[in-house]
């Protein structure tokens, strides 16, 4: 059983994974870090909302930046305290860093430097409020380093030999939250390819075929969004049996981000998206995707994509009456887009999850 290094002054040999030779952060430490990650990630969401919806934003010193950077300060302080407790027995610094925390420390330093750079950048060049915000070098540095920080509980749990194959949601919650935050960051920095940012009429018009450019853009965005939804679930299922509740948590976070950056104008579709997540969660309890069941993982991925986009597209047509949108309905697009996502999800599962033969070949 892993020992919480934040509560122990010394680390014995029995507290280290045999292969890594390092102390491991325990459940309580990882849970606190994951909870602080909520603060950190929500701060990023409100800052993204401000950049997208407050046109008069002209200064670095905003309430939204205060939430964001205070979340970083709290998270960083907890990480440093965790690593400080681990080196009290006088080991060499690198050997005393808990498993999974090496990249976290790199992330803290990079984030701090990027934050200072962001202040200088905004003071010199102003505040971005268009797609260029996603390509600002300081913003890329902030997101990349934040990814390393918030994904820490996932790396810690992955390297914890004491975790069983089916630990359940409570025991796996820090890892689930970490995977969710990581996916949320990716979706945020790919806003230009986020199909969940569309409102009902936007979906209907894109699927009408009236403008081939709009149609191509939407279906491409659906494919990217499908990957961002499916990959974290399959990643969790590569190591553990996917616990009930994990999918709902992911869908709530991705949906919350998508409606926040859209000024809550697509709230009806996001509610449908979250409902689809609950249905997929129940489906996961029946299919039971697990590390030694690649066939079940592929089935789960396919059905998850099919249910998600059928629900979102169906809701768009349900909330906008035909007389209000006055554009043609293209059955090939309405029914074909979810089916193509189903195939894409299967492909991702094939790539991410080895076959039974592969499992046997790589077994220790």
C-alpha cells in the first residue's frame, strides 16, 4: 500500500515501488492535489471566458487572472510541500522526489517563467481576444506546464503497484480528475476545433450542406472532439477497469468548458452532452472495459461516440423547430456523422489498446 509522503517524515524501502526505487505519494496527497487542480482549472476556464466575452479587457491584472494564478500558487505550494516531506531522510534530491513528480517540478518552474513572460507580453503587445490567443508563446508555455502539473495524480496512480485492477471510483478519483483536467486543457487550446462550442442552429446549418465549407469544418471538429473525449477514457481503461462515474466527470468538465467559452449560448446542447455522458457511464458498467479486454474497450469506445453525437445532433433538431431553421435536412450527414465517429473511436481503441496477442506478448 502506498504511503502518503506528505504525512511521513521518512520513507522506508517498503514504501517504494520496487522498480522505481522512489517514494510514492499516497491517496490523501493525490486527492488534495486533484482538488487543488479543480481550482486551477476553473481559474483557467473563467480566464478563457473573459478573453472570449469581455471586449474591453486591456490589462493583465484581472479578477480572472487572480483566480487562475492563485490556483497555481496553491497547487505549487502543495507540490513543494509534498516533495519537501519526501527528502527529510537525507536521500539525494532526485531519488527522494515521489514517483510521478519529476515532471511536476519541471512544470512548476516552466509555469512560473511563462507567467512572468505572459505579464511582459501583455504589457508590451496587449491582450489577445481572437484565435491568436491560442498560439501566444507564453500561453502555450502556461498550458504545457499546467498539463504536467494537473496530470500528476494520474502518473502517481499509474506507478502505484498497490492499486488493484478494479479500484472503484473513490480510490481512483485523483487519477480520474487528473485525466479529466488534462483533456480539458487540450480541448481549451483547440477551441478552433471544438464541436461542442456550436449552438443548435449552428449544428443544423452545418449539417444542411448549404455551405460545404461550414459542413467540412464542423465534421472535422466533431472528429477532433471525439478523439479528445475517447482517448482519456481508453487511457484509464488500459490500466484499470473503468469505474462508474469517470465518464460523467469527464463530460461535465468538457461540457462546462465548452459552454463557458461560448458565453453559455449553447447550454441546451451541453446539457444533452452531459446526459449522453451519464448514459455512456451506465453503458460502461454493462460493457466493463478493462485492461485485459481489448474487445470490450473497442465496443465501449464505439458506442460512446455513437451515443454522444446522436444525442447532441438529435437535441439540436429537437430544440429548433423546422419552420425556424428553414434549411434542408441531409440524412447522409445527420445519420452518417455519428457513425463515422463510431468508426474513428474503434480505430483509436485499436491503436491505444493492444490485442489479446499483444497483451500476451508484453506480459511480464
